[in-house]
C-alpha cells in the first residue's frame, strides 16, 4: 500500500467486519466477513462510476489487503488508497473527478473552516494592500494607523460577504432546480464542505502577499478562473449532476456576488474587488 492511502480513510464504520483502522493489526480477521447492521450502510463511493460501496478494501490474515472491485463498473472502488498524497493532490489540481470523489467521499477531512478563514485573510490583505497603494499617506499619526487597521477588518468583512453571496447564489439555483434534476435529496452540507475545500486555489494569493508589486492582474484572473473551475467540479461530483447545471450554478453564484459588489460600490465603499484591482493595475 502507498503511504498516503490508508491514513486519510474514514474509520471502519462502512468497512467489512474485521477490517481495522490500525496499521498491521489483523487479529480476528475473516476472509469472508459476516454482514452486520453497521457494515450494511454504504458510506463510500466508487471513484469511477459514483456508485455506493460498503468498503474500499478487505483485510485478510497476515496483513494481506485486497482492493474492493465495484459491482457496477468492475473497476477498483478507490485506487487512490494506494497512492501517495502528492499524486492525489496533483490529480485534484488537474480537476479529475476521480480525485475529487476520493477526497470528498472516501476520506475524512475536517479543515474546511480553517482553510476558508485563511483564504479570506489572504484575500482581505491583498485588497487592503491595493487600497493603501492607491491612497498613500505618509502621515505617521496614530489615528491614520488605526484607520488603516480598521480598513483591513472592513476588507475581511466584505470578502466574507462576497463569498457568502456566491455560495447563496449557487445554493438558491440548485434548490430551485432540485425537483426536476435530483434523483434523491441533495446533501447541501456536504456541498458546502466541497465548495470550501475546492476554494483552496485562493492559497495562490500567498505569493501576492509576499511579492506584492510583482503580482499582475493576469495572475489574479488566472487564480479566479482556477477557483471557479474547482468549484464547478466540486458541484458536479458532489451532486452527480450534468456539466450544464454545474456551470449554471456557478454563473448564478457569480451573478449574486456581482450584484453585492455593485451594491457596495453604489454605497461608495472601497471594496477592493477583483474588477477594481484590475483597473488600478492596468494604468
């Protein structure tokens, strides 16, 4: 087995009886486990065909492991349990659906909130820096410094509201389309986690924080496109819907977010939005 596969798996609730989470512990493991109420629930997904599965692998005596074969597509349920985490990350960056299914359905990751806060802090700092760059003031007065500090907090609040508006537009569209497209009730909690995780592309703003003046508007546009592409793939994989509906959901989110940005601009607030950054850097 690879070093990255088994450490991130969800612990044994959905595995066959006798499969243990601890490495190398195979006491009392039977080759043909007896079905129980716990193992009857399907909490995993096949990364190829998205069908539910009861287990990812089966642990036999003497530490012999066998990857479970999907009954629907006759392929391994999750080949990534043998892969190194770096390979999985590369496949996720390439927006492969199989990698997204592995991360969202077959692993247990609880860093959604921390990742969201960190990305918002990076975005808020970049907006705050653009605001200070356009309004340079060399006055060392403490009041000016205090005002600049509150500008950062304001940029963080605005970035949070814009992201909330983006997610609201997505959820509203999917809720309206749910009666005609969903085969079963969609898991919006899982979708929210998927959207937060798929926004990891905003971490690319960290170089913008470090090398401020060397960052161009083209880089910011590319980061935005990458984040939207990741969100698109996360929606499609999580809800198992068509590309058309996923694209329309992203478009709805952008529409609501743009409306909020327009509202802030009408209120004569310096929001430091992407459009404002691009215009200031083009001149």
